[in-house]
C-alpha cells in the first residue's frame, strides 16, 4: 500500500505549476520560441509524473517505470537543447541529428539492461536502482546536451542587447540551477549509490518555472498578454489550496479513523475556504501588490491620469502633466510629447519634453510617411528592441519592413527606446516618445498594455485642449478686432467731429476774412472818390499835402486789404488741394537770383504799406550762388511769401531781415524779425490749420490761419524743412532749408 508523503505532495505541486505554465504558453503557441518552450514543459512534466508513478508502483513493475523515468530524463535534456536553438534563431532541420543519439538511447533504455539492470525495493527506503555498463554514456549524453544548451544561452546573452539580453539571462539561470541540481541528485549521486535525493531534481525544477514566469511577467518573454498576471492571480490560489487540501487529506487518512465520506466533506469545505481566503489575499492585500506591484501601481496612477486629463483645458499644462506623471511613475529617463502642427498631420511640434536634447527632438518634427503609416489601431506603439528583433526575420512583407526600418532609424537617431502613438479615430494626431527605463528595467508587457489603453483617452484630451486653445485665441482675436473697430469708429467719430469743427471754423474765418478786406477796399476807394477826387460831382485834382497823404494812406489800406484777400484766397485753394491727396508738382529750372528778387520785392511792397511803423528791412544774399535751382517755383514761392508776410505783419517796430545762403547742395533762407513772438505754451499749434494765436489776433485781426500750415506742407513736399525758434515779445527766427535740385524717389 502506497502512502502519500511530503515528497509526493511536493512532486504533485511542482507538476501542477509546470502544467499551469504550459497553459500560459497556449496564448502564444504561434510564436516559435513559445512552441519550443511548451515542448520543454511537456518533457519536464513527463519526467515529474514518471517519478511520482515510479515511487508509487509495486516492486514487480518498478523496473518498467524506472526505465520510463530515465527515458523522460533524456527528453528534458533534448527538448532543452531544441529550445535554445530556437531561442537563438539557429534552429534548422539539420539539427535533428541531435535526436539520433536520443532515439538510440531510448531503445537501449527500454529494451535492454544496458542502462538500467534492476530495481531493488527496500521497505522504508527509496528504491535502489542497479545501473548497467551503458549508464556512463547515458550520463555523458545528459550532461553534454545541457552544457551545449547553456553555451547557446550564453551566446544569446553576449550577442543581444536590451530586453532579449535580460530574457536570456533569466532563462539561463533558471535552467542552470534546476539542471545542475537535477544532474547531481538524479544522475551522479545514484551512480554512487545515494538514492535518498533522487526526487529532488524534479522538485527543483521550480527554479526553471520561477525564473520563466518572472521573465514572462516582467520582461515580456514570449510576448504573453498581460492577462497572464490575472490568470496567475486566479491559478496560484487554486494551486496552493489544492496543495494544502492534499496535505490535510494525507494527514486525516494516515492518522485518523474518520469515515471516508466525512473526510471528503471536510476536504471540500476546507478547499472552498482556503480558495476564498487566498483569492482575497491576492486581490485585496499587499500580497498581490508585492508579486505584481508594477501592474497595480501603474494602473492606479495612469488611469488616474486618464481621468484627470479630460479636466485640464490648458494644453501646455496637460502635456506637462502627462509627461511628468508617466516618467515619474514608470521611472523613465526622458520623455517628450508631440502634436501635429499642420492640417494634414505631416509635421509635428513638441509640446513638452523632459531631459531630451533638442538635437534628438528635431528628428520627430518631419517624420517619414513610413513612420506615420506604421501606426495603426492594432499597432499603437513600438519598442526599439522589439523592432530590431522583428527585422531579423526573413519572411516579412515589404511594406511592413519599410515601416519598421523607418521606426528603427528614427528611434536610433533620437536615442529613443519607446514611442506611443496618439490616435483619435483613424487619425494619428501625435505621439509620446520615451527614453530607457531607469535601474536597468525594461518596458514590460503590462507597461505597454497600460500605455496603449490610455493613449486614446490622452489623445482625446489633448485634442479637446487644443480646440479650446484655438477657440480661446479666436475669441481673443475677435475681441481685439471688435476693440480695434470700436477704437477706429471712435477715432473716425473724433475726426468727423474735428472736421465738422474745422469746417465751421473755416466758414466763419472765410466769411469774415473775405468780407473784411472787401469792405476795406470798398470804403477806401469810396472815400477817395467822394471826398478827394469828386467833390460835389466835380473832379478835383488840386490836392493839398494833407489830402495827398491821406489819399496815399487810403490807397495803402486798399492795397493791404486786397493783398490779404489774395493771400486768403490762395491759401484756401492750396489747403483744399492738400486734403485727402498729394498735390502734383511742377518741377522746373528756376533762376535763383530773379526768384529771390521777386520775393524781396513783394515783401518790400507790403512793408511800404506799413511804412508808418518805421520797420527796417535787411536783405543779405551769398555772393556766389548756383545760377539755377530745380524745384516747383509756385509752391516754393508761396512758402517764402507766407513766412516773409508773417514777419512783416506781426512786427510792430524794429527790424525784419532775410538771409539767403547755400549749404551742401541745399539753399538755406533765414528770416528774422523783432515782432510779437510766439508764446511757449502755444508753439505746438504753429502748423495746424485755421489756428491763430491770441497775441496775433490782437495785432492783425484778419488772417486765415493757413500760412504756416501750407509752408510746412509744401516745404516737406519739396524735400525740405522748416524750423521756428521764437520767444514772446522778442521776435522769431524761421529757418527754411530745401535742396537746390529736387529729385524724384522711385517709390514716390
């Protein structure tokens, strides 16, 4: 009768774990390395089950199960070697030669006593195996196959990088520990007669299972989906509950006399309670967090990020939050987020970056169309290591190869390890790029799964923030336009009001200034005709000196009034010509001397009419001057006439002087008077239309207020300048400067 002992329970537990690992591999049996590893699991499982049956069988059939056990051991070595060749991408059908010794060894083991001669059963001890002469070859076969497999894994570790290097490291150590312990306890110690530990090799296959599961969960071995972790969260409680229930069953069966039915009910209740407790521990307590802390931490942080992203409207703040959260939670060295900057999504701009160099970021501003088309709803992210690994495959479509080559080129040039696409519906609106993870960690399957899961939510949040930003800018722009239109309307209204005031002022000035000189001329001539020349209807030409002087005074008044009328009329016509347009010029040669003589003559006539004021008129002209000038004679004459007229009219007594000289191809006219001057507070009004200062109106009531306005407008039109220096009650100095030869400008 066979008793369940702790060794059998341990063997059953290990067999169960290997079975569960085989179930996990069902998700990726299409992958060659996963298929090869599943063959290894079958071999190991066969080896463990053979040991359980061998230990449980009676003496008369132990020899047969012993031979099967040692055949299973050869399968563990050969399947392990087969897996290593597949893993390093070096498997081909020529390698089947390695299975020829396997086949021969199986035949000798099963059908002869060359390897196993006999099995001796000693009560209370492990069964003793008697080996044949061929056992030495058996040991050499097992040892050499494992050594060759270890060599393949070392080569894989040396010649690979990144995640493949890490995967090779964990597979090597898992198999190295398990295989070496197994060869010592199951091959060499029994050879020397020690059979007490011939079951330990099967149990220590836990090293292989543990390292493999860890590499699957943490380093994407075989690319098994993240649901592996969820399955483990379910299956581990089941396995532990079954193991503990089995131990309790063994105890009850061996040490109690309970009815089997009662034991069955007790075991069923015990299993149910244990499973519930263990499930709770793995799902609700730190135990699950300890085993799979990255999943829960990332899920919590990144899902919180996805929820928070939809509430952030400022796109810069949103980009900063996304990049900062991901890099902090996943401990990534650097990251940057890009968003399309053109309507056709062919150009991208960086929204936020951490630790990236500008020279690295610039590679993503205008990526190739192969890079952009590589992102599909089924392929949302790319890891450089995986891309490099996939490009080693020979049977690949041309388009897929071009896409991957473009991805590889861009990631290598920018020193980027991982790129995540941001898609809204079918449109790639941006992407996030990441550097290496810190502390020699890699991007595990749960990292990729979680990032891809929230990528669409982040993309929508970014799009909403961008639309909000654009609408805000549009609203601001519209507000600015409205404000500008309002200001323009206010300015136009102000100008219209000013124009209305100027028009009213003009009508008042024009009517007054035209009426006054006409009245003066009429009254002066009427007095001459009635009082002096036509007395009582008879013409009297015998005038006394007093009458003659009075006649001359009246004629001077008439002359001054008519001159004022002429100036006012010409000023009004000239000012109307400047409103809304630039008047045309008539450029011609002007005799310099005769031009200035005419100005002096007109000024002298005006001065003679005021001769009673005893004003001295001084004229000085440079002796050597250019014979002719090139300018507009009419407008230039109006400038000088207006300035000279003002100097004479507003000088009550004293002196008026006019100095003409040449200076570097310019003519300079300086007109100085000792007149009433201009108050300091009113000097800013000098060149405005229809402006007459208070002190000027007291001296000369009549005037249009257009003289200096026209002088400045015309002299600047002729490429010249006018400068006035004045002090009230002391006089004024007016300096007029204009070119001797007016030249047209091409853009005029």
